[in-house]
C-alpha cells in the first residue's frame, strides 16, 4: 500500500515538474522551482529505496517467525509426550489415597 502511495505521489510530482517547466508563471525563477522539484524527486527516490529495504527486512522477519512457530510446535509436542511418559513410568502406589488421586486425574 505504501509503495502504491509513493508511486502516485511520484507521478504527481513529475506532472507538477512538467507543468512548472511549461508555464513558468510563478514569482520564483524556473531554476529555483526546478531545483525544488529535483530535491523532492530525490527525497521520493530515497523513500522508495527505504521502503524496499523495509520490505526485504520484513520478509526476513516473517520467515524467522515461521521457523520459530514450527520449532515451538515441535517442542510443545515433544514436551507433552515426555510428560505423558514420565506420568506413565511412575511407580504405582498401592495406597487408597493414591488410587483416588489417580482416578481423579484420569477423570
């Protein structure tokens, strides 16, 4: 969206520059107007470059987050499996209280 807005502004700036070159009816000299328009074009080009760099950085960050999400899901699954195994490997206690707790846990 930002790239589209920049393209529109750049096109408007080019049209303004052409219009000023053709009319020259302002109080400023054409050279001064041309210099101001040139500076604006350079600033617009700089912003376009910065947006491109930002886009590249954001794509890299999104890829890193995707990798993190996959690793997190895998670790979470492994943790759940290990907890289940640990719970199943506990020594069975024969006391009534332990059996009641196990029944509650299973319910």
